[in-house]
C-alpha cells in the first residue's frame, strides 16, 4: 500500500494548523516532521514543542524525522510530543540499533534513514528490527531540491532483501518527489512517499495526491 507523507518543512508556518488541516482533508496518510539541529545537517527547523502544538489539531500519523546528532537524548521528548513513528539516521550516532530498540520498547514505530552517500548494505543487518527504512533522495537539510535518481538503486536493494526474508517492511523516500517522478520511486520498491513543495505549495493538494497514487498504482515493484 502507498502512503503519502507531506513534509511540513514546505508549509506556511504563519498558519501551520490550517496547513496541516488542509493536507489532512486532502487525503494525506502521514505528516512528515523534519527536525534539524544545525549540526548534523546545515539547517535548523523546530523541536518537540511545535510537534506537540499541532498534535492536538491532527489525527494523522506523525512521522518524525530526526536529523540531529545523538538522537537518543531527545527520544522521550518527541514521544511525549506525539510522535507515532521516529526516524533516526545511521550516521547520527555510534550505535543506531540501540536507539531503535529504545524507541520500540516504548511502543513507537522505528525507522533508520541513510543519506545519499551511505550504502544500503549498512541497513541490511537490522531489517528485522525496523518498522521502516528511509532512503534520502536528496542531501538532507533543505527542501526544494531535485531528486537524485541513483539513490533509488538502494531502495531496490532493500526491497529485494526484505522480500527475500519475508518482511513487510515500509520503505520511505524523501527529497524532490513530485507527480512526475513518483513512479520511479514506487517501481523501485518504495511505498511511503514524502513530498513537501509538491503538496504544500499547490492550491490543489487533493488532486496532486490523487495523481501520485494513480502513478504509483501503474508503476509497482516488479522485483
């Protein structure tokens, strides 16, 4: 099944509650929340307090993407704020799987993300312990970038391995995804689609998401 997770990094923060309501009404499945510390990535965004403030306004699954160093320091804060799923980066700490176990022990879904330069193989030993894998299709830190097509080879590698092991693993892609290129993602095995500008910067988010779902349905993973 395809899930669409609009990234609020592209939203109008002057009316954030309205922006979230707009994409929820339009048919979003998740809400993607990019937390950046200005150290792990060269940009800063928002923290747990913002997530907590909009949690009361939305029933969407909160897909919290931590682009921060040593994320375990703040896991409890983001769970308290309302995270349903927490993603950490394999590059952000020495022992990412221990952080994943910490998250799952608290009955929250857990995911590990990799940057474009990180090979898929670093995740393969952990697949059984993950609810989702996130393959970044741009360098993390800023919205509005163009998707790097070569990153989709990693999606295919992970999907093949998950299927070989009989795992129902969600694979998320994030960065530069639009109505025009979503098919490349789903054809390579992705099923959770993060889109920021393509959804929040349009006046017709329902139409955009409907077209994305149609394109995804026509281009499914074939092995």
